[in-house]
């Protein structure tokens, strides 16, 4: 007799999560075995296991499926994994397009949990594996670096405005200069710490060094992208990676209306932040990226940012391919245009 699986769809937020349990019956129909809400804390996690145990029949198992929503899902995913449960964490865009295929137009926590359970019934999903201790430490450091760089850029803009304003207040200027100096030093200290963490793993460092051979991609950028994608572990193709980064192109046209093409930005903003400056550099010093940049700008005169975005996307694709294949970068390789 075939082992049945009780699929637990989980729609999770900061303070709570809503679950829906579904199971495929012997006649092929899908039955809902219950819905419930729990608090997003250890108490709620324990209650979830007790709730599910009452619905798992003999010769059955449970498969928990949730969306990669920021960091809100992490504690539950780690908890379930440590308890020996089967967990899948799916990308938001994948769940969104699946919901569209079901013609689901409403959006509530209860409806979303049902949709998430449905995808577990209909499709074979990859089992989630937790990020290694090293990768998690690297991710925490790289995210703080990105946050501080954003604050530093904001302070630099404020200082520039103050310096060009009428009758500047010296004490305020000094405070702003001190802030920028603090950000610069802290960023340097964190980058040094991040480098030390990577050096502890010679194999990881060797693979990262291969990727940094791409002109425009520095060590910190590569580590940021790897940490935000968990080493591209959840991605099977380039399209998935580009979509996850929010660098996929959207075009809206209807009848005589011709909309503008633009990136979706429905993805990981840290990847886009980490790639922007490297792409700018690559448009000047990487011949392949520079050529791409110029071709895009010829088609879109006066909108140079589109060329930079194309460079960001190409850098991400190159990194994905080299990392997955664990191969050396060949600058003479002929890309598809």
C-alpha cells in the first residue's frame, strides 16, 4: 500500500502563522483535514506538531511547506527540521504563479495556506536543508555590511547638502563627518571578519576565488550573493535565480497600450543592492559587460540605468553558472546575446 502524505501548507508572518492540512484520498480527490492559526514562537511550534499528530493516520507522514518570507519562516523551519520533519521552503514567485494557475484571486492567510498545501499535493518539491553555521555567520555579517553601506551613503548625501547650504553649522557638520567615519571603520572591521570566516574553509575560498575572476565581482559581493541564495542551493536554472533577485523583466501591453519594460523588483533587494556598484564598474572594465551595456543603451537612448541593470543580471548569471559548475571563468567564452 502506498504511503500517504499529509501536506501542511503554512502561511507565515512575524507574529503568527496559519496552516492548512490537505491529503489526497484513494479516489484521487483532495480533502482538507483542518485549518488552524498558531503563534510564531516555540509554544506555537509545539502546538503545531501536536495538532498535526492528531491528523496523521497509520502508514502516513507529514510534509510541511512554507514560503520564504524574509526571515520569519526560519525559526519554524529549523525547529521542524531538528524534529526530523520533512520541510520545503518555496520561493514567493513560484507560489504566486501557482496560485494564478488555480485562478485564485483573493488573498488572505487562510486562502494562502490552502494554496501552499495544494502545491505540495500537485508537485514534487525539494526538501529544505538548513544553512550551514558558516554560511549563516557569513550572511549575518554581509547583511550588516549592506545595511551600514546604505546608512553611510545616506550620511554622505546629507553631508554634501549641508556643505553646500547657506551658513553651515560647524558642530552639525562634525557630527555627520564622525558618523561617516564610524560607518567606514565598522564596515572595514566587518569585511575583515567576513574574510577570516571564509578563510577557515579552504574549499569555499577556492570556489569564491574562481568567481572573483569575473571583472566587476569582488570578494564581498560574491559572498553577499552566495549567502542570500544559500549557495544557489534552491535554484535549478538561471530563470529562477534572476526572478528571485527581482531582475526579471516585466512588460505590460494591452491593445494599443504599449507599456514600458522594467524589472519586477519582486525579489531579494539585498542581491540587487550588492550587484549595483559592481555592475557600474563592470560597464567600464569588463569588455563583455561593457559591450552589453552599450547595446542596451543604443536601444534605449537616455535611459542608461537599463544598461546597468542588464549588467547586474549578466553578472548574476555568470556567477550562478560558474558556482554550479565549479569551473574557472573563461573571459573568451562566447555568450548568447
